[in-house]
């Protein structure tokens, strides 16, 4: 075999261009990084009763708003109810953030190592969750 011969020709892969493949992989990585940054910079809101919470697209809690008059706060039962409502509002916002992440990352993450299994949840792609 001479140096100018493509070693992949014997395998029926004439014209295989490793540089093009690496360039395509680098472009996909850049697109994935950009999509992750957009998710980090985007906020969604979840609301239950008089409580609204904001999370970014990767599920990090960024704000809590409690409307006046929604809770008494003078006893442990009211405060416990408030805690439950905050958790429910967070879950609402997190579900929206997860859906947004799946939509944003689906085309980029879907083709990586396709095993026939359902796509990985955003938390499994290195997002906090």
C-alpha cells in the first residue's frame, strides 16, 4: 500500500473524510453549547395559587414571588402549606423548563449514540435537576 492510498478504500469506504467528520462533530458541539447557554439564560414561570417561581431553562430556581394576603404565616400549619405550594410551583416551572430543554436539545442530542432507547431527559445531559 502506498502512502497516497486511502486505507478505508479496502473497506468499501472510498472518499471517507475524517476531517469533514471531525468538523461536523465540532459544529454539533458548538450548537449544543449555544443551545445550553440559551437555556441557561431563559426563564420560565410556574404558578400555584398566590406563589410564582421562576427557573431558568436548566431548572435552576431563580426567583420566588408570594402575593400579599395569600398566606397568614402566623402558625406552623400555614407556613407548611406555603412550603408545599412553593414546591408545587417549582415542579410546574421545572416541567416547563424540561419540555423547553427537550425541544431545544432534541435535534442536537437525539443522534448521539442512538440505541433505540427513548431520548435522555435533560437532567441526564449534564443539567442540574
